């Protein structure tokens, strides 16, 4: 079966505006989804589901959020960790104050609360641009983490400052948090949410609001002249981005780790998510996933690689070498393809479309 | 072309002066634009032509003077107000959204007409999808009009200069403007491209009845297209009138031939 | 340099608030001790600490000014230079020789960074270059610690570190901080002279304004980049020596870059005087807030106060106090 768009004629604008316009792409996507929902839970070990795929999905969601803000709307942010923390703590307060709330409601409300916080910290973006804004977003990062550490109210006065998710189920016995939750249930629950939000994000970026975001990113003054309102467009980007980051934080705390302290969302987390979207590809939904996969898998690979080739290196030395290799790889990737893995994927597809006659 | 039947005055600028710090860019400029006419602003480089357009659509705020648009007099225009009131424009140095396709660029021109909210757009179904398709149809009409069908999906950053100018015109048209400001739409084009662009400008004026304010250096083009011409030089207004009058005006001839005053 | 009137107003208001807020706090709260000698002691301590922040911010400014690169690796360069210096010293090199050797290492580093990273990424977007400097950060942090280990090392250059009493014994100031501030001051003056009076310095300023203009001065862009990264490396070494003597040479030195960022946005990315004034305001503001405000809201505000302070300034001056005004043209 050749990968072609020839012979496919779109007779309606609706068909032409579909997410995937090439038939093979659609098949590939359905196959991927079927594989992710049906096959992976059957063949994967608990280790793979719980410690690799789960954080991958959750961080991909945060990367999706940051990519909306940075990749699509062009507002560089280093405050992702703070917003994830907001989501986690909001979910915790909601779940403990109103135990009868359903977990999906808790998570969505936590996302909405984070969106509110995001709007608040997005207001300076109207005046402050570029790297000035990036540094300014660090203010939200440090302030939020300090706040969750400092005020016992957020942790229900737990002595250690750690919050633990109460057991919650989607329906009946299908627990997704707490000690009764199985890795499969956690995985499927997270996967469903992530797929849903990825679809929503794709819809947004191919609609008017997405075009407004990109217009602001590419040339804000021209965007304003054609009638795009700067404040509301930027704040919508901050709101939606923080919404996703908040949900990601809530999932991280509730579904992945089960208990968490503010330190899990420190500035290193913000950088980690930023790496994902730059390595994956700015302004690309696919890029958020590819970047998340890369950044989650790379450290696992790096810390295991010496054992595979039979080297025995002390642990602290390994972590230093990991740092080095990580740095070199980032630079290497930027030099090879500054537009990220998503661009490589696209180039591959373009090659394939013309194959075997490249000209 | 004086015999053309021109409508009422839609835009009137009176005594506009604009300075940046100690530099005076515009000095007491007054002229009006009638409905349905093609009005040109000419003058040597640095005469303040682009600044004049920037004043009309609110990018620059003049220190003195007033602007009357559709009977409403203001001391200065605001960018968003101008866009909402049907003023669209193109730029001397193309101001397209480089990372987006031709289609998306032109679609952004319709942003003020799209009513679905964030949630509907996220769901992309029913009302939102119908709206999107309806606007796509309008945009396709513009694409047909400008004869840019084959670059519909190309990122504009990859297009040649002449094509980018065309896409930019398309984006301005997408807003269905009443008043279209064109800042050197033919600069840097070859003869063939210029002819195309002239045809588009005339057709826009003719078919849609759009009022056009045009900045252009090519005197042949200006004299052919315009109903009336304003001449600026170093921020001062040298002349205002029909192309023939302007052409024979001594001050204008001096400015263009560089006679010392 | 012409200072805009707005900036002077902002600085006057800031100075007023820096005195008025602590005084008011002292009046209205039992928990806050306010006396004038004590106030000055805190303020002077803060100003001196601020000079140390300026030292790190200076490295950022140099590189940003000459190449538009937001060099996140400045903190890592501070750590790396300090680690190298102490490491060489421990290997038996006398300290003066170790300093010279480290200088050479920093020069080499500048060459390598230009060859490997900058040259390959020339004309890329700013965010890509920023990202690459984060890559350099990781590499330097890892490389330095792989070479020299990660345990805390002491660096003793014989600078007195005893507290001294000044003004009739009423105000206590750390002698070390005084020396550090003096040294930083000297460095700034040397840099200012370098920019003003040497051919290379003038070329560097030309690059900041316009790359084409710089080429017409006759110095290739790649040389300018090497020079500016080398100068930033030297600044990093000075910062590394001062911070390393104060805190011990350890990984946390790399984190002082995070302290320098608010200084940078407050002063403006492109301004050397901005880095100094910014450092002084942040240093004094932070210390004053810690002593006169923090006890009321639970303390520990040093993580974010500098950022919030800088953010407040940015709302009035989006380009920083001394940054170049961004004029948008269409």
C-alpha cells in the first residue's frame, strides 16, 4: 500500500478541513489508538505501565499545555511546574473537602482553578515580551511553590507537607487512585483523558482561536491591526495552557505518584516540560508526545546503558555523566533539526509521499 | 477620471501633526477621502506616507489634529476600533504570519466575524464547524479572485515576494473592509506582477465598492489609478488634487526634481 | 549615557519605598524591630550582596548585548570555573597559577562553544539558541562534577571574612562583602573602559547595534563571539571566586544564576549599568524585605521576592530600567 494523496479528491470543505486529510494517516491514527487502548494493557508489565507509560502520558499533557502557550501563542513560559502544582493541590483540596465528588469532576475543576491562576499570572504578558516574560513567569513558579510549602491549609496541615490522594474510582470498583487501583486502570483512565484533551487542543488550534494565537506569535502588531484583541487572545492561551497543566499536575499527584510534595513541581519540572516541546517541536501536537517520549525514555536509557555493556560505574558519577550526555544530546538535536522531532516525522512523510520517485 | 461619480466624504483628517521625540514626522496634514474613490498619497522616501496610514488606522497617535471617520470625530484612532469599523490595510514590509499557510493567513482576516466561543471551537462540531466552513467558503472566493489557488496550503514564509503581497491583500479583503489602506502594494514587483496588482486594485474598487487609500512610488500607476492625489514631502503637505493638477504643480515638480527651496 | 526622566522617577520612588515600608512596618507591628542603625546595617548588607548578583548578571548582559543570545549557562560557567580553579589548586598548583590556568580553560571553552554550538546555530530563532545554552548548562554541570567530584570544597584566597564594626561600632558589616564589592566595582570599571576605549570593545558595541555595521569595522563575527564568550567566562571566574569563597565551591553555585535573572530583567538585558543598579536594588530590596516584611507572612520569601520585585518594575518599564526601548514598526 503506497502512501499517497493522489486519487483522493475532497469534494467538501469539511473533508478538506479534517484533522488528517490523507487516508493512510487516518488508518495509522486509528491503529495507534486501538493499539494504545487494547493491546498495550494486555502485553505491558506493571513496570512499563506504571513507571514509564503513565508519566509519559501525564507529562505529554503538560507539554501539550505549554506548547499551546509557547509553541502556538509564542509566550515563552518557565512556570509550568507552578501550574502543575496548582492543579495537584487544587485537586487535593477539592477531593478532601468534598469527598462525594467524582474524580473526573475533581480533575476538571482543578484544571479550571489552575486556568484562573494562569490568567492572573498571564496579565503581565500584555506588556512584557520575550525573555523578559520568560523570567517573569519564573516569579509565578517560585511564588506558587513557596505558597504551597508555606501554608498548611493547602496540605490540610500535614506535618511533612506531603499530600496523598484518597482512593477514588471512576465507577464501581474501578479505582484509579489509592492502594486498590491497578496499573491497567490508571493507564486507561489517563490515556482516555489525554486523548480527549489532545483532540480538543487539535480542534482549538485549527479554529479561529488557534489562528489568532499563531498570528500573535508570528507578528503581534499586525495581528492587532486586523482586529485581534491582544489581551483576551493571550489570556485565553494562558488559561487553556494552565488548564491542561493543572490537569496534568492533578493526574501526576493522584494517579501516578499517589502522594506528592510541592518539590515535585519545582523549576526543574518547568525546564523538563520546556525541553519536551522544543525537542518534540514547537507548535505541534504530535511534537508534545514525541518530545515527552524522548525526555522520559532518555534518562532511563542513560542510567541503564552502562549495565548493558557491562560497566560498573558509581551512582553519583552516572548521574553526572547523564547530565553531560543529556546536554550534548540537546545541542545535537537542535543542530540537526531545530524544529524538533515532529518536523523530522513530517519530512519522512513527505519523502514517503513522493517515494520512489523523489522528483 | 474625474467624471466618476464619487460619494460623500467617509474619512477626513484635519491638521494632523505627529512627532517622535524631537522628530516631526507629519506637520499639519489635512485631506479627505470620498466613498468609492481611489485616493493616493505620494511623496519621496521619508515623506511620512506610511506614518499617515498608521495614523488613520490607529497605530500612531498624532499629537494634534482630528480624524473623522463615518461622521465620528476623534482625536486619534485606536487600532482595534479601526479594524472593527471596517478599515483594513497592507504593509510596506509585508506583515504576514510567517508560520501559517496562505489559507490560514487569509482566514485570520475574518477573525472579527467569527462568533463561536472557545468551548465550541474546542468541540469543533455543530455550530462551530458550520461557521468555520461558511468562512472558508468566503475565503475561497477571495483565493479565486486573487488567483492563488495553488498556494492555498503553502506556508507563506516560503512564497516569493510578489505572492506574499497578494496573500496580504487577501487577508485585508477577508475582513470585507469599507476602507482599504494599501502601503506600496506594487513595490519590488516586475511589470507583469504590477499589472496583475493594478487589476486587483481596480476590481476591488469596482466590484466591491471599496474605498482605497494607496501609497505608491510608480507615478504611471498612481496617475492611472487615482481619482485624487495628496503629495507629502518631509511631513508637509505640498499639494492635493486630481492627478493632472498635481502633475503640473510647481512645488511638486520641485520636490521630485530636488530643486532647493 | 542619557538617563530618561521616567527612570529617575522610578529610582527615587523605589528609594523612598525602601525606607518608608520598613519604617512603617516597624511602627505597626510588634514582631518587627526597627531602628535606624539596624536599618542601615541591613540595607548596606543587602547592597553588598547585590553587587555579587550584579557580577553574575554582568556575564549575561555581555553575551546578550553582543549576540542576542540569552545565555542560561552563565551560572554553570560560574560553577565550572570555580570547580576547575579549586580542582587545579588541590592538584598542587599554586593559587595564582591555578587562576591563570582556569582563565585559559575559560578561553578554550569560549572557542569550543563558538565552534560547536553557535556556528551551527547561526541565524536560528532566539528560543533555539536559548535552548542550546540550557544544553551547555547541563553539559558543564555534568562535566565539571565528573572531572572534579561533587563534594563541597573550600576556596580560601586569604580575604578577611570577619565582621567589622563601622560608624562608632553601630553598624556591622562583613569585611568579605566589602572586598567582594570593591573587586566587582573594579571589574565593572575595567569592562566599561574596555568597551569605551578599545577597538574590540567598540566593535562589540557595534555588533549589539547592527551586525552589518560590525562587519564593516573589520572584525569577523565569529571572533567577536569568541571574545564576548571569553569575557563572559572571565566574569564568571571572578564571580566563581567570590561566591566560591563565600559559600564553598559546590553545585549550588550554578543556582545563583537564578538569582541573577531578576537583576537582569530589572536592569535591562542590554545594559551594563543596568546590571549594577538592578543588582543593588534587588540585593537591598531582598534583604530589607526579609528582615522587615517576611516575618509577617511566614518567612522564606527569598525564593521569589526578587522576581516579584523585578516584575513590579517591568510593569512600569517593560524593557527594564536601562534596556533599549522596543519600538515597533510596521
